[in-house]
């Protein structure tokens, strides 16, 4: 191979790899979000990080902190979980800037019952204990574009805690904002 031909092949490979990287970067995006809302018997706050490999799906890792009291007995409990998951876009309205995603994943975390104490103020003892929990969830997210970088977010998740003393099924519904990093 002559020196010119090697140079030409090298130049073509460099230009095509730069073009490929630009196309890939154009499809890749990340976003962060925060929402607050209803959990069973209380209030929850969720933070999310999303990695969007394309426009049709994203990988999400979220953190939920729930603060509640058991309805009839007024026993306080808190749930803190981390949830890795995958979401798919099922509907888009480009003119209105609306998208709907559904997904799910696993979860693990910790539940704190009665601030870690087994005794109630009246002297009664609680059988339930603070413990590590795990399970899965299904969720839906509606996104309304406010600008190129910000979106209004409506979230609804249904959690299934396999080993929870609070209850196996646990809902979350919240409203928040999402910011696209790039």
C-alpha cells in the first residue's frame, strides 16, 4: 500500500468514526427528575436518573422515600427503596409535546416501623420489625415538554414488596419535573 493510499484509508476511517459517534451522541441522552406525591397512608418523594439509549426506551434508577402512618393504628413507618428499571414509550404526540411510557423493574430497600421501636406509647408490642425489603414494580410515566430541557412529569408506580411487614402492594403517584442533561 502506498503512503497516499494509507493516508486516504486512515482519513476515511477517521471521518466515518466521527460521523458514527456524532450519530450515536445525537441519540443518547440522560435526564434527572424529582417528584413528590401520594403513597399509601402518607407522602413520598422520588428522585430519578434516566439513561436514554434511543427515543423509544430508557433505563431508570430511582430512589423513593415514603413517610406514612398506618391508618387504623397510627403507627408511623418509613420506606426507603432503590429501583432499577426499564421503560418503553407507548405513545407520543409531537405537536403537544406529550409522551407516555410504561415499564418496570426490581427494588430493594429498608422499611422502618415505629421509628425502630417495637413498643407503642400505650405499652403494646408490635410484631413487625424494621427490615430490608425487596420485590418488583410496574410503572407509568406521562411527560409534557415545557422546553427543550424541562418536562412536567406525572408518575404512577405499583410496588410489590415480597417480604414487607407493612403490606405487599404499595402505590406511589406523584407530580414533578424532569431535566435533560444532554
